[in-house]
């Protein structure tokens, strides 16, 4: 038996999309910076420092001091030396007055006089503190003029370029519907 058969074929549509991205180019040149500065100025006013060294007592201790100081040193001891000599003369007079003593009193006195040392001190006292040092530091006055700085900045505008993006949409495959009738033999 011959029957008719209906066949249907369907194709789906497909869409194609192509895109080109947009592009933004930015170029930013550096700005111009100008700096002008004047040097700072410092003025210093100073007094002279003063160093005073007095070594006269050290020279006197060595026996090489100034003549007037040496005379003062000797003359200050004369009063004591006078009293010492007077007491010595009295002692020698008392010794000469004793005739009963055996031996030569005059010879003993001469020997004693030749061997005695002077009690007058011709030099000053030796000491590590004989040198006087006095230092007066200098006075410093500072005047300061600060530095002046002038800065000028000129910015540069950025350069931009923009390219639009594209989107192309198209039908890649069209949709279709195909129908046909064919004979259909069930016993074949």
C-alpha cells in the first residue's frame, strides 16, 4: 500500500558578530618646571678672642724672672734676714764673752760662717699652677638672609585620539523550513 509521507526539515538561523574594540590613545608630555633661586647670604661679625698667658711666676721659680719682681722678692725677705743676723751677732757676742771655754771660739765662728747657707730665697715657689691662662672667647653675631626660590610650572595638555569600535552583526545562516511529500511503501 502506498502512503504519502510528509517530511519537514528545519534549519535554524545563526547570527555572526564581529567586533573591533575602541581604542583610546593618551599621550601626556611632561610639563615645564622652571626654578630660579638666589643664594642665601650669611654674614658673621666676630670680635677677636683673647688669650692671656702670664708665666712670670714660673720664670721667678726658675730664677729668671723680671728684675723688679726679683728685687721685690729679695727686699721682702730683708726684714726677716736683719732680725736673723742680729740674733746671730748676739749669739756670737755671747760666745766670745765666755773665755772659760777651751778651744778657739773665733775659729769655730769663722768655720760656721763659711759653711752656713743664706736664708734668702732668690727664686719663687715652684708649682704647677705658676702659669695663669685666661681665655676670653670671641662673640659671634650671625645675620642670615634666606634663599628666595621662584618656581613656575607650565602644564602641557594631554594629547588624546579615539578610534571608535565597530560591531558588525550579520546573518551567518538563514533559517529555512523545507517540506516535501514522498511515497511511503510500508512493505518495501
